C-alpha cells in the first residue's frame, strides 16, 4: 500500500491568509473589488477568487481607476500607489503583511535619517518583485537592489552601507551577502545590516528538507511566479532528488508513480491547502485507491484563518473557582495572538484580573456536527492607545456608544500564548493534535 501524506507545515503563510480573508470578507458585500496584481502567486487560487468577484488589475489600470475599492496584497506597495489612490478617490483595503509593513517603515526611517551624500541603502532581494518594489519606493527609488554576490559591484565600498533583506529570501543567502560585503568594505567604513527575513518562511527550509527526505517521491506544488516556491523546491530537490515540481493535479503522470511506496506532498507559502488535497486525490485516482479528504487544519495559520472567518465564539472564564461561559463577538487574530474587546461594565474584566486563564471555542456549522476550534491560554490586557484606535476603526458601533481611545470603559485583551486544537466528529476518538503558539 502506497503511503501518501501532505506536509503539515505547508500552505499559505499568515500574510497570504490575511489578504485572502480580507478579500473574501469584502466580496460578501456583492461590490466590485479590485486587487492590485495577483493576490497570490498561484493561478488556481487566483481563479477561485476571480470566480467570486475579485478583479486583478495592474498599475496602469489603477492610475485610470476612479471612485473604486482596491485591495493591496500582502507584498505591500510603494508610497506612490497610496498617492494615486488618494487622487483618484480610491478606497484602499490594505492587506500588506505586518512583517513587510514593519520592514517598509524601518527602511523609510533609515532613509529619512541618513546622510544623503554618504549612506547607501542596499536591499537583498529579487529586482522587480512586488515586495522589493514597495521597499525601494520607501527610498524614493534610491535603494540599490542586489540578487546575488555578482551584483555587489553596484555598491561603493568606500561609503557607509545599510543592508536590508526581502522578507522571503533565505538566511543562508543573506549571510553570504553579509560575508562578501565585510570582506570587500574599506577600512573603518560603517556597515550595518538588519535581519528582516520572515521566520515563518525561513523555518520552512529545514522542515521541508526533513519532510522530503522521508519519502520515495515528493510532489512540490507551486505557481510558476512564486519566488518562495522556487527557493523551497530547490531545497526539496536537494534533500530528495526524486522531487517533482507541479502547478496542480493535471501535471501528475501515472509513470511517475511506478515502484513507489511513499509519496510526500508539499508546497510554497503561496500554495493553498485545498490544492494539495486535490493533488492527493489525483494520486489516489491514478493508483485506483479510494480517497477521503482529511482534516489538515493543524497549524497556527489555520487557527488564525478559522477564527477570523467564524468570529462568534464562546469564552470561558473563572469566577471564585466557578466556570463562566458566554457568547462573544471575536475581534481578530494574527500571528501575535487572539484579540478580544469588551467593556468595563461587563463581568469579564474583573474575572480576568482574578484569573487570567481562559478557554474559548469557535464553531463552524458544516455537514454533520461541523468543526470546532478550542483555544486555551493566559490573557493579557492591552492598554496601548494604538490598539484602542484600531478597535474603534474595526468596530464603528463602539463610537455610537460614545467610546473614544481615552474611554476607560473600552477594555481590550488577548491570548498571546497557549494551545489550540480542532475537533470534528470524524476525529472524535483520535488523539488530539495540539497546536502550541
């Protein structure tokens, strides 16, 4: 019997999950939603979203668009895009990945504070890539982009250098660039570098190498445009020479499956889990084996996506050693935790002061008993003004109650660390697969 398994850690990264979630939410309103560029470098997912109303456009069309709604994908955009939107009365749905947004701000701050006649800002990344274009835009297009050591000739090694990296580049490649610059730089010239590589992406490399080496054959699913996919596939191929890159189920040949006892399926951070499931189903069909889709929601990214998509939850707190449970409208989740909003007049704040440990359950009604997600952890209160301003922006009804960022009645808290697990009737008697975050 041939063993077929999908890598648990593969699939969309948080930035992509967030962008797709925002797109799906906006499309529920049955209004036209444009996306500047493909929302993700995967044609199958692009077509899925196109089927429910998402329209991809380029920058040329954006400049002619008026009074519209446009989503900015996770890659981020340069300041010029926001200026065009403002001039054309375009409402921006900003889905820029928080990691990319932080990097943009860091580069802009460095550029604004530099000695304009002296300091060079260098970005290690792929020239022309959407993320890199957004980063270069923070420097009024003055930054130097290098893709490999051969490009280092563009740098003046007698002048100070500030080095950043595209978030999806490899740590190994970045280390090589740093080493080369240190060897070439003149005397006491100032050289400062910032490790701005996303660890969610970087950590995929050792994981995929370990996964690939455990199978006779590996199918790596990725779109042709995915830079991340190219890097991960090379690592996969290096760990297991019998690895094949495909874009979808139709690329699989029956001859590839001959004399194989185990098959692994993995993908880029731009590859949807449902597409890898389709690949698994195709393999089963070619092997003439029945296939039943499994519950693959076993990562923190899946928890984030599930909670944001199903925001009515049931929060359990403790009061004088007695459990208290109530339905609650969930605020949002991202890679930093699960966020909630309540009011000081409620019982929740006092209960959390007494005992910050909670458990919360999210539910999605589906065939049978549906899917539940339970999250347990220790809460922390959020008192920073920026969070209150975000809550007021995300939840306009709070203003109708007279609340402001200075209102003591507005109480915010979140679960930064803990454990979670999914439940379905199908998995009811199986051991719990706990996800620590």
